[in-house]
């Protein structure tokens, strides 16, 4: 594999899940694969799970991780083509990506969307610029429109916890105080569309995700209806896609409660705002598998790095 | 050993000191003990010695250190129970601690007190929340009320430099321009109470440390009297404990001078404000062992990590 | 070698260049040399290339790099002698340098000039204080007046790309929107003065570099004249040295264009502001060797670290 920037780069999700489970059983088996190889982790935004689990994955493969907070540690990066750089940016991505490629064998990048300029966000300028100008493989640690390491993690977790041949999985929007990106929702949708599950989405009107991603996945604007017989309730807030980046008023209470989910397993990518997105009673119950889910971040990242290292 | 969060977790300080000295003589002896193990260093506050020496200790044991500035790199963490998280905090410690436990084999945490809310500081909310919600051992890299890696360092250093069977050790308050925590003072008191030394404290009136910690250790409000025949003068500023977190007016000059300490060895945990806490003439003389003391931070941390690794 | 703080510490630049090329051909040959040795990288300022390439160099030698942003991660450092430290600085360099020396086998430091106080900048207070108070070797990762890892990199690159026995090398000033240091220019001048090249400098009037550094190197105030028959055009902005730290008005357009450089190779230390310092047409042409130049940062750093490690 060259790059891992989208769930769509996974050809056969079931074989990936099986390989991830093998890695999880014996995480140090490929400790020599990444020897003398460096992974550059470039953060344009905050990170806890991604930062730690991707480093852990690299270490399990014998790689040397090098972490950099691009904004704080280095220079403002320019992405525009032909820009006269007499403003706040000091280095063009053409140079930055090409240069970092010479110090790192793989580059992992996190860069959130603006949520103010839909077209620009959808162009995935940062991620695609790295793909274009770097000479080494690029891993997406959450971009403007996708979080494929999370989506792969989620697929692994659902496979692990499923007790049915074809479980029902619901992706439910939930409230939040800040305008959040669509990346996690998008990648989860794409992962579920590749799995053998009954998959539906629940969100208030005005909060439908990008129809080019949801495609023919059923979307309910009634949470209760969507949750009926659910085996997994995956929860995530996102800002409006139609009224791009805005928080719309919602009449009903979409906070996830124990009553609502019944016996379904509760999933969330974390961080989660307790008693806003989901009540304590859910997170503190056995229904919640958010911690186990987060654990799989290591093995999803390790699988991706392994696949890339094998073709270096 | 499970956690190392307080000097009180040291059962026999003399045997610990001996083991630390053995480590110092041959720091790479246990290079295989921490192989394929990660130490997460989580900083809520600034650090130089702790940051570097704890990493060095981990490396000496073959561990992989992963450093994170929690505030800058990740999300605001909520510690309140049952909080409706619609404010500035984005992740609850319940999730954060449990998740990080899955990427790190040991978690080391630094979190200073508010110095405005005595009860909250004494509850050691951050440290105790990590102990409660993490599933791996916790090491205290300075909490609201204690700095046990420093206290252990100090015990080792006094043992190394003592030329008497029972030296006289004075902990002396000294002036400072900012309100500082009691953590270093507290842990030093607890360490000295466990050692075979004549131990007294000197501080201005109003600056007595927590009596539940000082217990029956003699407290002098007259520096000269306390310093009589001292073999070691350990200096540290702290804000008032009674008038919690405040800087009180002090009549005499408590700055440490060469005249005051005579032949005693001068110790300080560093960083130290020259010519405020102590005059240059002391720090630049052979009486000062602050640099050698700081060197022992590595071996104190290495001893603690070794003891934890041996029981993982 | 003890320290590497200036190009002037290179006795025979040709033998250094040859050794760097050998390292480049087989970068992992000395992987055991730095085993169990730590390199402390202390940044008082931003960095991308230096941060990554110096870590990469250390890893190639088997060292453990420990990175610290001094300002953000640790305490404000005081450099004044005899200062009463009742202001914003919390730790004196005397302690900081001596302490860090005990955790790191080599210390690398980056500290930019003020550009407001010429005398203070030329005293190289930060770098020289580390040299004075540290007990381990110091590597200059760009100081107030020099960037010798860059200068060595540049010498290696010119040697690699030269097709003549004695190529003509021009260092050309170019415009910029911010007042920049003289460090890169100075070290490049010093490196070229040691090599067998025809070396001239081109800059507008008022922008002559320190004459104690340029010595008898020809300085042209006419860019076109200087560029005649050039094989290499090395471009860099710097603020005025005479009118210290100021941006002066310049009549002509000194931006580097394809027309101006003809067949010469284009070099720049990066980051570079496109279409201000140099037009896109140059950077995107085969004449530009800025990326290859940046790659040599690793091998310059590795050579320096190797020479220091060999004498530890």
C-alpha cells in the first residue's frame, strides 16, 4: 500500500479486520519490519488517542516515531498555488512535504477542516498537498473530511463484539456545544458500507451528512425508530453539512440515554462530552465499549503501517 | 510496587537508597527490563529536570518514553463527577486515564495545585483520578501536595554527602516573588522523617507547613537558631499554608547567604532564583551540591520505574 | 571534537565533505557509536529541518534524541551574571546547563538573535553560556550569528553538484517581509571562504554583512554583475547589519528570477517565501537544488555528532 488516506483504500475490509486481530494477539511479531525507519507525525491540531496510539503502533513495529506540532514547533505553511508569500505563512507545502520526506520514511498528518469554507474543506488541501508533494507514503490521522484510522478501528471493534452474523449498527448524531467536523461520521459510514451489517443513520433534519458519502444508507430523522433492535449505537456529533459548519436548533433531545439504547453496545471515537453527548449511565455501564474501541486504535494504525512498510 | 505517588509508599528508605546507589554505579544493568514497554509522561505543567531525567531513567531501563503536554497537545480534561460537560473541558478523566492505560505500560503525571482552593488541592484530584481510572501504575511527577521523586532524590543525596552517622538537616523557607506550592517541602519532610537524621524546619511565622505532615518535627521561626551546627541546609520557598496560597510579609531577610550556612551543604530542588532565594556566593561555592542533587533525579526515577516494572 | 558552534571549528573542510559523503552512502554504518547516548535538542525558537534532520542523524547513530521547547515546556532562563532574579526568569543558565549535561551526552541548542541589540547578539550569550556552564559538548543548531550545520550542509551540496574544479558561487541577498538574522549568511560566507571556489556576495547598499566575517570576499551592490557566469546562486534574506536589524528601502527588485540566474544552480536554506525571495519558476525548475540541499542537513548533523561521539 502506498498511502492510507481514506477508508476507500481498503479493498477487502474483512481480511483487514482479520489481520488486525492477528496483530492484536501478537503485537510485537513484526518488531523488525520498521527497524531504522522513522514515522513523522505532523499535527496541525490537538490529539490524544491518535498521538499516542500511532506512536505505540510505530514502536510495536520497531519504527522511530518523530512527533511535531507543526503550528507551535515550526513555521506557518502556505498551501496556495502561486501565492506571493508576503503574509503570515513562511514555508510552502511544496518544500515542507518534499523536505520532510527525506527525514521520515512515512509521514502521518492531522489537519482539521475550517468548517467555514465547504469547498476548500472538501478539496482536502492539506492532506492532498502532502500526497502530491511528499515522496513517501502519507497516512491520514484525521483530515477535513475523513478519519480512516478511526473508521478501521470501528470496523475491527464491531467485528470483535458482534454476536450475530449481520448485526444492526446505528450511527447516531448527538448534541454538542461546539461545531464539529464530519470526518469521523464520514469514515464510519464508509466502513459500515463495506461490512456485512444492517446500517442506518439517525440525525435531526438539517444534519444529513454528505449524500455522496451516505449514498443509499437509510437516514432516519427519528432517533427512536432508528434505534429499534440496534446491536451497536455509534454516537458522534457533527455540525450541519447543508448549512455548512453551523449548529442548528434541534427540537427533541438527542442525547444518548440508557433507556434509548437498551441492550445495544455503545461506541464513540472519544473525546466525548459526558451528559451532553451521552449520559454517565451509558458510559459507566457494561454496554459501553468506548475504551476497548480506543484500544483498537493501536492495532488499526499498526496494520496500516505494516501494510505500508511491507511495500517500502 | 503498584503506584509511586507519595514518599509514604517507601517502606524502608535505607534499602531504597542503597538500591539507587547501585543503579547509579551501573545504570544500564537493567536495560532489558523495560524492553517493549512504554512510559507515558503527561505534563499539565512546565518541567525541565523531571521531563529530562524521567525520560533518561526510562531509556536506561530500555523503555520507550512518550511525552505529552496535556494542555497544549490534547484536550481540556474534566475531573468533576457527573458534570454536564458543556464548558471548556472536552474529555473526562474517566476516559482519558483508561484510554492512555492501553497505550502506555506506566503513566507518569505532573499536575500542580491551584493554590486558591485548599480543599481541592488536598484532594489531589488529578493524581487520584489517574490512580482511580487508569489500569496501569501511576508515577507522581509532582502533584498538588507532593513531589516524591524529588524527596527520594534528596534522601539519596543526603546519604551520599553525609559524613556523620546522624547529620543535622535543616529545611529552610526562603523568599520568592511568586506563590509556590508546598509539594517539594512536604515530600522532603516526609523523606527526612524516615531517615536517621536530626531534622528541623525553619520558616517565618505564618509559613508553617501542614501540621499533619510536619507532625512532631521541630519548627523554628528563627533561621539562625535552626541553622546552628547544620550539616545540610535544604532551601525551598512555599506560599503560606495557613493563609492558603498567599505571600505574607516577612520582617527579616530569609535569603540564604554564605555567612548563614557556614560549612553546611546547600541543597535545592531547582529551578532556583539567584539572589532572591539564595545568593550567588552560596550556589557558586563548593558548599552547593544542587547540581549533584539534580543528577540523582535520574536514579530516583530509575529505581521507581524498576520497582514497578519488576511487578508488571 | 569538543563543541561544534562555528564553521571556524572545521579544520579541513574538504576532508569533512568527503566524510559526510561516505556517511550519506551508508548512513547506518555507525549505528552502534551512539548507543545508550542521549542527544538533548533544546529549542528556544521554531524549527522544522533542524528539528527533524538532527533527530534523524542521532537515530542513524543509535542515539536517543530528547527534544524540548525550552520556552513552552520548561522555565524562563536567566543569562545575566549576578542578576537578582525577581522578574520573569525562573532558572539561571548556570544551573540549567549543568543539570541538562547530566541527562544528555550532547546538547544541541537553537537560539535566535534579538535583532535589536547588536552587541548582545554578537556576544552569543545563549550559545556561549551553554558552552561555559555545560559539562558536555554543545552543538549550535543556529545561534544569533551563525548556523554552522547549515553552512556545512551547503559546502557538501556545492561539492556534490559542482561540475568544475573551481565553480563560481554567489551569495545573493533577496527581499523579505520580516527582519531576519544574519546567521545563515555568515556561516555560508565562512564555509565558502574555506572552499576552493570563486566566491562573491551580492546585496543592496546598506546590507553588507559584518566585515569581520566577509573579510576580503568581493561584495557587489549590483546583482546582475555579481551573477555573471555564476554556477551557484545561494539566496538568503537578512536585515541590515549596519542599521542593525532594520529593513531598508531597496530601489531595484532583488527577487531571484529564472532570467537572472540562467544556468546556475539555485540554493536556499529554507523555509523560503515563494514569489518574494524567489519566483516559482526557479523553485519549480531543475535549477533548484533546495530539496537535495535540505537532505544533506541529516548528513552534516550526523558527521558532527559522529566526530563528537568519537571523542566522548
